[in-house]
C-alpha cells in the first residue's frame, strides 16, 4: 500500500509539470482568444474620435483629428481624417474583404491593404477588429514585468501572410488580461514598431484602448500618440460603410 | 557641255543664284534638323527603354495566393529560358530581375526609393552605363547597394554607410535589412526615375522570393527590330504549357504601361477583385514596341509638324524657283534665240533650263544638309541637365543631337530636286518653244 502511494506520488510529481505546461500553452492560445473577445464588438457598432499627434524628425509634428466607425461582426471599418485641412477627407474603408483608400483631391478610390500606413505610424490594421487568435500562434511565452505591472510576455508568429508583422511580442497584463505593449518585427526579425497601450476604457462589456503610442523603431524620434474620445456604441446606418458615404463626407 | 553652260549661267547672276540657293539651303537645314531630331529621339527612347528594362522582350509572372492576393513572381525562369533557347534564341542575352518599392532609412532621415535587383552578370553592363559619383562598382556585391546621388544627398549618407532598407514582401509583409552603400551613381537610362541597385539574391530575399525565382526575365536581342516577331513565336510556343496573358494586353493607357516599366517589371500585390482567376504561374510577354507606343505617339506629333514644315518648304521652293526662272526666261529671250540660231535644239534649251534648276537645287540642298548636320551635332554637345521623365526618355546621357539617316537625307535631296525641276519645267518649256527669229527680234 505504501509502495503504491509512493508510486502514485512520484507519478503525480513527474507528470504535474507536463500537465501545467499543457494547461499554460492552452491558456496562452486561449489568452489571445480572450483578448479578441474582450476588444471586439460582436454585435452593434462602435464610433470614436481620435486625436493623433505624429512626431517625425523630418516632417515635424502633425496633429490630426480622425473619426472611426467600426462594425466588427461584418469586419467593416471606416476611418476618416477631419483635420488638418490639407488631409481632410482622406480615409480608409474596409468592406467585403477589400480595403479602399480615398483621396478627396482626385476623388478616386484605390485598392489598399491592411498593412499600409494610414497616418503617421498607424497602420490600417490598427483600426480593424482584433484577430490575434485567427492570425497568430504562440511561439513562446514567459513571465515578466512592464514597469510595475506583472505581465505574460508572448512571442507570436503569424499564421498567414495577411498579418502586418510576421512576428510580434506582446506584453499582456495579468491583471486585466489586455495588451500593454506590442512589438512588431519584420520577416528578418528586425523590430519595426512598438505600440504602448497606456489605458483601456470599458464600453458596454468591451474594452477599447483610449491612449496608444506607436513608436517607429527604425527612425529615432518618430512616433504617433493616439487618444480616443467620444466613444459610442450607438448603431450606425448601413450606408456609413459605403464608398458613397466616404465620398460624400470627404467633401 | 550643257552642264558647264548651265553652271556658267548660274554663276553669271551670282546674287540671284545665291539668294535663291540660300533660301533652299535654309529650308533644307531646317527640315534636316527637325527630321533628325525625331529620328534621334526614337533611337534614344528605344535604347533607354531597353537599357532600363533590361532588354527588348520581357516576361513577367503573376500568381494568385490562397488568400486571393496577386503576387508578382516567375517560379521557373530557367524553364522559360530553356524554352526560348530551344526556339532558336541561344545567341541572345537573358537576364533575371526583381524590383520593389523601398524606403531607405539612415538616422532620422528616410527616403522612398525604387529598387531593382540584377544578376552578377549584369553588373559589368551596368558599370558602363552608370555615372559614378562616389565609390566603386567593383565592390558592388552581396550585402551592398548602389544608390542614386539624390538619395545619398537627401539621406546624408556616403559610401561605406549602412542603411536600413524597408519594404514589403511580395505578400505584403514588412521586412527590413541593412545594406552597405558600395557606390553612389546615377543611371542615365533610368530617365530620372532614380533607381537603387541591389544584387538579385539580396532583393529576392528581402521581398521573400525563393532562390532561383524572380519577377521578370528580360531578353536582349541582337536585332531589336525582330522583338515583336520573336515575342509572337514565344507566345505561340508557350500556349498550352503555361497560363499566358494575351499579347498586347495591359493598362489601356500606354503612358501607364510605360511608367510601370520604371516602377519595376513587377506587379505588386494587386487585389484580385478586378481580375479573373487562374491557376498556376501566369506569364505575360511584353516587347519594347509596346513600351515605345506612348513615345511614338509623342513623336508622331513631331513628325506631323516636320511633315507640314516640309510641305510648306516645298511649296515655297516651287514658287521661288518658278518665279525666278520666269524672270530668267524674260531676261534671256534673245540669248535663247541666239542659241537656237547656233543650232541648239528645243530639247537642249529645255535641258539647259532644267539643268540650271537641278544644279542649284542639288548644291543648295547639299549645303543645307551639311549645315543641318553641323547644327545638329553642335546641339548634341549641349547637356540638358535634369529634365522631367517625359523629356529624359528622348535624351542620350542627357543630350539630344539631330542625326539624319542616309536614307532620309537622300530622300530629302531627291524631293527637293524633283520640286526644283517641276518648278523650272514651265519656264523651260516656254523657252524651248521660242522661235529663233522672233526671239532675236525681241528687245531685252
């Protein structure tokens, strides 16, 4: 009996790390899914006003006012620049798996990509619903800290070539289970951009980052600060997510 | 004897002959210059396009990824090359290329830059063409790049500096690598497009094209005039073996087709929504003639102006010679009567007048051609500096001369002689019809 108990204890001790590891791996993959669930609006629409301040050593500082419309359950979004006057009316629209960039000067739509730059250091993909679970696999994970916040640090590898950054490193707060920092790397492993999520705001039962700083890793001094205000879950008319609407409001 | 008599008659009235001859010569010089410019522009444009594109026939490839994205790639350029050689093109030159839109970063400076990847075997030809401002093309190898002078100035870089090169792969993913600047040089054949050169293997790696593959395969022909014929043969022989884009298809605007050449032979990540789907690696065959179409449209306008000027000149010469020989007829009535009395036949009198007109026209047009050639050559020494792309294409190393072909020169002279003779024919016939007795009785 005692032998049996000893064997059982030994087996439990030996297999416990395996169980824990398996549980942790599943947890991190699930964590990505949780992040998507916490930040995507499965029903309804989302509207916000963004203030973007871009610092560029060559181009100087540019302050932009942007409005964003999102309909996550249809994977649609529209982002439109309202200020400055020189860029007013420029926008990006995603509908039917296509991304369109609108130029009010030429009144023309051109095919764009989620990987293209929207303004400053932001990408079109930054305005889309979160799809980490779909697009990335967890290649490695560790515990760490970001300032005084305890975090999980995950190394993510893109599952497809649609992702903007082939690999990312994500710091997820253990407390709120939301990203605090994301590093985007090139195919060759060169750091391209770091995104800092300074604060998250709860809207209904979802969370949206209300202050983000995107830092270009290749050009010293180049970054973009984004602040979100006037967030709303009010329903939007269907025609908001159309080319005609974008063209109309741009002029 | 008639010839020497005709020449003596011309030199008797030196002033009149010189004035008329000068008019014909000036007109000839203008026509020679205009025609020479258009001919030279065509030659320069063809040469520039073939140099910057890498050849006279270009094969590019497209594929549709599982996500529906179009990517520019030729998966098996070796197959296409072998196939072309089997068709009889073994003596032509084949070269593989890739291209990308990149951003070069150095410190806090950045600059967008067209980039072209070339094979090791093309570096020697590149060396002959590039105008090197700094560095040495002998050190242009793997891990190094050649940047245009303007880019180096804007970035504040020099030979030996390492720069980040940022671009998107053929599937649109961000990628960055560092490269050392081997040389700073401008490519006159790039026509102001400011291209940075990479080794093909480096650029392919940067844009995630596997080893042995490329985005374009160019064929340089010994006889560029046969480009269309060879392209048709290639197309016909590849039908059924690989998916092919119909010959001659592309953007309807020929200027867009031309500009695409300088953005690189590749098609970058086009969305599939406007394209028909296909399976496999679709190949498109383009020739230098297609790229020349917008150039020929511009030159067509110049040719029209040149032709109109030529017609106006011919009319002026016709009227001028006709009037002059009418006057000569009136002045030499008694002389003609004397010649007839001495035994000259009507045909000889006719021939005398025509010879005078012919000799004057030949001499004046030949001198006019010489003057036109000299002026054209002198203009060819002028360097036009930095001009817009649409003008650069017509220059050779920044210069535009006027060189008229022998065939065109001969045609010009013959046309002028024909007009001169036609103009003098009326007065010549009148002179030949004069009765000797009546002519001798006439008072001058």
